[in-house]
């Protein structure tokens, strides 16, 4: 399935210019990692925290940089509950650690 997005309700003047392109792409793809498909002002702190916890960013943007993207919509499920998100992300990390990092010798 493709990741579709809509930036028409944001206040970013030109999301694809050299100044904004990297952040625009990161936020669009970040909606999948965060499990939040529509960026609202109310959900923005949760969105950013989820991306931080999942170590999505090399250098996280500031809230001032991200605020103009409020209104971004993707075809990601509108908002995954925190419990489901934690189970998906942290559970997957735990499974990988158990299988590879903390595997008992034969």
C-alpha cells in the first residue's frame, strides 16, 4: 500500500523547497512510525514524543519548525492509541533484543 499525503491544510508556504523538503518528507514518513495520520495542534506533542522515543530523529526539529505542518494528513490510521503504539514499537524492539542480543548459547 502506498503512503498518501495531503499538505493543503498546512501553513507551510512551499513544503518542497530546499529549506523544507527534508522535514516535509520526515514528517510524512514519521506519521507511520508514530501511528498518527493527521497532525493536529493537540496531538503534536504526542507525535513528537513518539518519534523521539522510537529514535526516529538524528537531530529532532523544534516545535516552531513543525507547527506549520499542523493539518498534514496521511492515509495512516488516524491515531493509534498509546497502548497499541507502545506494544507495536517497544514490543518489536524487545522481541529483536531477546532473539539477537540476549540469545542464550546453544
